[in-house]
């Protein structure tokens, strides 16, 4: 209880300072500027590239968390700032950009939105970071029951700042409406920008060629990608439940396993050294997850949002949910989780091996799943979004021949 009180006080102080600074910077006039507040980066990248492709007349600013700063720091035609309170000067610049931009794109929950009041000309667009929802989030999250009334009101204040939330399907529209307490007119069904990659044959081929060139041991092999959900308690003491040695022994030389664990995980066993002829660890690599998905022949995951994107490729998915009951209790999963998966749910490694060896997959389920969750994500989502948000600016650019 005491720690929760201290946390609330710290948050309230932060938001008070943010509000004061934002109010001062709001005295400046709005500029023809688009600011991205970035936590994940993939949707941001595709929207930015489409803005440039359509020759939209707008200055661009990226306000990045540490983990995605390297992805945008070298973009020549934009300003990139590390957005963390401990970097005071950068933080002040970030608040200024937020207060003076006509368009604000965000891709996660950002608490500072509870402290700001945008001018009526400003549009705040939530890109979000998942095409679907297996875990509950927002107002549906189980953990909200233990939060204070002040915290719950703060969440609502943040959600009210979303002028539009992009969605890839009608089913995700309904989830956003419940989770963010929004109306249907707040949802923009343009499709999810980063899924455009899966419809770009040249980009997919280039990604696969690059991966195979840098990791020749993957050539002519069936690639199994293991990308489990991030779990808070495993950062310092990670335990790989998947039995790598058993997979290596029973699947043999025809297969390779790519590990894509959370990059923050430390003290993990040296799986690559122990099973160098079977495992490739790309957890902290430069590859985007989408680049690994197109190279994979099989995906093993659990409660992450990755299957929504991977299903577009119509390849087998295995759900390794070894801690299902515990995860349900502490994090919360959508109703009917087990009944609506596009692939088998298993709790042990031997079941995974049997599925792969005997090719026991119903790809018609994957195709149905892909259509359900990617209803509007058909390869032109970035174009749809940018045209909608920047309709007037796009018209001006075309008329001036910019």
C-alpha cells in the first residue's frame, strides 16, 4: 500500500510539472509539424515513410524511448530526441514539440496525455502496437481492479485524448471501444501500417536473403521461430521452458531454431554455444520481428500479438502456453482464448515435436484467423492512414508539384 501511494505521488508530481511546461509552450503558435511519440517503432516507421512518399509538407519529430532510439536517430529529414525525464534538456524539447505540433502519433499508453489539453486543431492518433488482442488491456486489464480511483481517472483522461485509433478489423474496433472507453467514430479502420510489409514481395525477399547471408547455417533448413511473451519476473532469472536439447535431438539436421526472447532478459543460458548446430539466438539482433516472421516456417509463441501478423503468411502456428492458468490469473486473457486460436495449444516440448514431425496443422484455421483480424490490412494501410489524416496537406502538395 505504501509503495502504491509513493508511486501515485511521483506520477502526480511528474504530470503537474508536465502540465505547467505544456501550458507555457502552448503560448507558441502551432507549427506545420508532426510528432511521433515512439515506444515500439514499427508502425511509426511505415507511417513516416508513407508521409515522405506522398510528399506531405510537414516537419517530423521522433520522441523515442531508449529501446527504439537507435532505429530513428539517423533519419536525415527528421528530428530525433531521446524522450526520457532523466535527460532534462531533451525532455524539455520534447514537451515543446508536443505542445506545438498539429499531428501527434503515439503507439502505446503515454501517461503525459492526462496532463495536456490540445488545441482544437490538433489531431492525436493512436497507432497502437498490436493488430489484435489476446491479453486484456486498458480498462479491461485485470490489474486495474487494484489501482486507485485517481489512477483509473487518469487512464480515462489519457484515452479521451485519442482523436483516432487505427484498427485492422471490426473485431479489434470493438475491443478498442471497450478498452479505451471510446465511440465507434473514434476508430479509424485503415488497417495496421506495419502489415504492409507482408504484401511487399521484394521487401520480403530482401529480408530473407539478408538473414540467410548473415546466418548461412539457416540455408536449406526448416526454420522454427520461438518468440514468447515478455514476462516481468523473468528479466533477471530467465528460465527457458522449451527443451532445446530435446528438439535438437528429435528434429535433427533438417531444422533450425531461432530464439527471439525479450532483449532485456539477462542471465540466460548460452543456448547458442551449447547447441550451435541447432540454435540461432536473434533476441538482441538488428532484425525486426517481421523480417524473422517471413523467414520462419513455423512460429511458436504464447500470448503475444505476433500471430495476428504471422497469420497473413498462412504458415503453422503453435501456442506453447505452459503457464496458462497462472497467466490468466495474473495478467488476464480475452474470453475464449483457448477456443479461438489458429493453431494447437500445447504445454510441453514433446507435443511441439510431434506436431512438426507429423505436420498436424489445419491451415484453413490460420486463413480464417488472418481474415478476421486483418480485415482492413491488405497492403495499403499506411497509404490509407496518411491520406485520411493529411488529406488537406496532400492536396496542397500535389497542387504545388512538391
